């Protein structure tokens, strides 16, 4: 019987030690949280508060900004307008010679790709009224393969919608 009491006594003491250890752990965590809380800035830093330029959403085959949305050809690169400029986008075909520009201001200054070495480049420009905006759709491509390019340009133009 005496032996049984000792075993029970030790088991009880182990429980108390666990309880004290868990309280010490909680106090330590609270102290760490208090110390790290001082590292959080009181206000959002200026470089995180707002990114300049128009917002744009780009998916695998669609582009949308605050003015318009459009479906672009599969596999083409998307180049957005610079911050502070009116919303526009340039789609560049693989090979960097064919491109489509969709702009909410006026006709883009350069319709040809600067990295294309093809000598015979054709261009096409269309203007579409979309709500209160005049949207310009312009494209350029080498004369070889022009018919395929015009089909792609027409699909882009047909997909143009006002942003929702």
C-alpha cells in the first residue's frame, strides 16, 4: 500500500510540473508576440499603399483593364501600358514580328515591332466606339502570313467589350 501511495504521489507531481511548464510556455509566447508586435509599422508604407497605373487582369487568353476587356490569341505575349498612361495593351505573336495594339486613347505611334527584321510589313487600324471611349485596334505583321494575321486581328476586335 505504501508503494502505491508513492506511485500516485509521483504521478500527481508530474501533472503539476506539466501545468507549470505549460504556463511558462504561454508566458514566453506572449512575451515574444509583444516584442515582435513592435516590428509592425503603424501605417502602410507608401511603396505598398498604391501601385501606380491602371489595374489589369491577365489570364491565359483574356486581358481586362478599367476601360475594356479583350480575348487575345493563344501563345501571344502581353505588354501592358506604362503607369500613368491611358489604358492600352500590346499583344506580340511568337517570333516578335506580328503585333496587335488595343488602346483607349489614339492611334499608337509605332505600329511595327522593333525586333522584327522582315522588310515587308503591313499594318491595319480600326476604331471602335465602346461606351464613351474610342478604342483603337491596330496591328502589323509581315506580308507573308498576312491573311492569318488579319483573322487573328478580327477575332481580337470581335471580342472587345466594355470592362465590367
